[in-house]
C-alpha cells in the first residue's frame, strides 16, 4: 500500500470524488482504505456498495455481530488497521469499551453470549483453515440459533474481510 501513488481528495474527480464525498459524509474524512483504491474508481464504487450491503444492509445478524466478526477476521489476519477500525465500530454498537478491547486482542476472553462465541469461533476457523470446514461447523451455528440466512451473511462478512 505504501508504494502505490494515491489520489487525494483535492485531485479527485468523477466517480472517485463522489466516493470520497460519501466517505466524508459517513465518517468525517477519507480513510486510507478508500484511497488505496483511488486508481480504480469503478472498483472502489462497487466495493463500497458491496461493503455497505454486507455490513449495513438488512440481515438476521445484528450490526454488532457483523462488526464482531470483521474484527475477529482482521485480528486473525494480523491486520491492525481493520482490527482497530471494526473493533471501534463494535464498541460503538454495544457501548462497551471493555468488551471491545477484549475483542480486539483476544475475543475468547470477552464476555460474549454462547451464540456470539460460536460465531467468532466459526469465523476464526473459516479464516485460518477454510479447507477444514465441515458440516458440523454449520450445525453448531444452527444449534446456537443462527438461521441459514444469518450463516450465509456471516460467510459474506468473513469472505469480505479475508
């Protein structure tokens, strides 16, 4: 990322300027995650549309659960940027600084419900060892109360952040 020449807001036009403006409206600034895609404005637009659908669209999963999984996946992948960003988004959703800190550093030490721990464990396994996933992994999520729709949405969150 550090070696790609990024296009700043002041030099953006067209689709890129529009996406930057949306970023400012959402978050008060243009984050680097947008800038890294500045050389491909159409891809940025489409990626943001997908992100907004996965993370903010209707789902059987709560916003907090989606942010929780995004943080787990990012932490497993040693992506400090997204671990912090989505850990903070999780904190904002649940209004609990302590649990957000646990999530960002060691989700297993967090005081999560049994179903949320199952979701985190599944997200971690799918990230670390996707080839070892078996039907029993899905069965555990169903036994924890997750619908097929929620599990599909969870897979999309894990896939996006991987």
